[in-house]
């Protein structure tokens, strides 16, 4: 028996994402672990795996020749009438020797200035690093909650699995090289210039079906694809500094220009009740406590034990009718 009830959809998604990258790689003569190449370290939904670095070590506040080619000069006059600031500091108005054959404008700032045209290695081992994603979602209208961790998987099975869209579509551990490949990107090229990849987790579920059938679906894309060929700003990079004191107490820093792959974990979805059969509700919930329905005005839920199951059925009643009355009821 069925009764006319409109479909109800909840698009208000509450989501939590926790990430963890694992892997050890060689970079030049150093061996790097996650504390060296993942930023920020808190395991957020947006993070960067640094694959290439230009270091400018032992910088101190002072005056020095600018390294940018646009500030080459022959006399002090060439350094006057320009913009007061450069990419590295503030112009003093003097033309000073840069080396034995070249003169550039002098700046005041952190010295020596960065030279970002040098060739540096790329940490290609990052292709085999793994990313663990723990995602919990809640749709408050229905009080429906779910997580992306396979409920039947043991800890050992979870450690050993690797996501594949066909063979292991529910595994929450992804190889970084596979993420790039699924997004249609070459990992080596991406690690060299930097870029932004999106990992999308979709929760689109029909609550007329059982709780166990509401499963996440993963998809992948490059989010900065429009600008990756831009001559002015290709790829993705950022700068950060580490500060310390020298032997004589002078404040020093190491400036890092970091190139890397930024990962954005994006969660979206909606759940619906009555969408598969929008005019009637029929059948029992696999687990009513996990998927309580949102009812139309004038109806209420009553729980009845089911004779053949330990779980129960949810029945709809018009308010004011007795459970044994002759009103219109149906199991959810």
C-alpha cells in the first residue's frame, strides 16, 4: 500500500576531511620525509606536496646588488627615476658591482637576493607517495551520516589497498601518480612547474535504498588548467622562510621558493527520499536509525518490531491516529 508524499531532497552537506601523505624521497643529497615536503602539516583538505625547491641561504638585512636583469646599470642615474621597490628590496639609487663584469642597482633588504633562474632537481619519487583521505559527511535534514572508510575492511586490508576506479573504487588510499593520471596530467611535468589538482568526492544517495548503498564516488581534475600555459605565471609556486640566529647574534634566514602540486579535496552531494518513487513510500529501511526520513506536515514516525528481523520498520501515521486504528499507514 502506498500514499502520496512528495520527494524531499537535502543539499545541505556538512563535511570533514582529514588527509595524510606518506613516502620518503631523495632530493639532491638529502632524504626528505613528510615533515619536509608537505605543507601545511595539519592534514587539511587543501595541502601541497613540494617537489622542487630553490634555496637562498644565510640571508641577512643589509645592502647588496639586485640580481634581476632589469636592474643592470652603468651609472647611478640608471637606478634613479625607477619604481622605489624591486622584487627583493628597496632601491638606494646607487649603481654597484654585481660581479667582475656586471653592475646592477643596489637594494636594501634581505641579502643576497634570490636568483630563481638556477636549475634544481625535481623529487620524482613523489609519484609513488600515497594519500589517505578520511571523509565524514552529514545531511542534517535527515540526520544521515556516512564516512568513506569501507566498514567491513580490516586495518591491514585498508593499509594494503590502493584506489582504482574499477578494481578498488572505495579504497581511501590513493597513489599521487595515479591522481595526476586520472586527472589527465603527466606527473613529471606537473612536479616540475607545479599545479593544482582537485580530488572530488561525491555523495549522491537515494535514501529509499539501504544505508549500505550510499557510497562515495571519486573523480579528478586539474583546477588551474586555464592558466597552466600562461607565459607570466605558469604552474604553482610559493615562497616561505626559516629564521635563525648567526654566531654573532645576527638574524638570518633561508628563503625557499617552492614548486609543488597542490591538492584540493572537494566534497559535494545531496540525498533524497522519495526520488526513486516520488508519489509513494514503500518497504522497510535497512537501518532506520541511520536514515530517519523527513516527513511531510501532518505525519509522524512510529517504530514497530519486525517479526523476521532484529532491526525494525518505520511506519507513517497521521498525527492523532492510534497504531491499531484504521488510518492510512505504510512502512518506510
